[in-house]
C-alpha cells in the first residue's frame, strides 16, 4: 500500500507549495539554515494557509538565484554601507 505522504523526491514532479522541510530540501539547505535565510530575508517568508505555512517553489527558485548571483548579498551590504 502506498504511503499517504510520499517523499517529495519520489514524485514525478515537485509540488508547487512546500512545507518547511521540503522547501529547505528544495534549495539544498538544512531546515535550520533555511530558517536563518528566511529570517534574514534571503528566502521568502512563505504564506500561512489555514494555519499551515507553505513556500511557493517558484519564489524559492527566484530567491536561490539571487543568492547564487550575489544580488541579495549586494543589497544587504548596500544597506550597511
């Protein structure tokens, strides 16, 4: 019998909305590091839907691209300078 909550890595396509652990896995970070990135604004805050916080994979992809290109670091640095 198939599990009701399959591992997202086993899906034929990724879900659009992801819970914290899956969102962290999607961008390649531990949940703890993901929380730090959300807190400092490098990752989106997610949206609360009926008491459940979910992250949009498109927003995660965009945020990760900004991290890779350094645009987030440059923006954060310019606030300090």
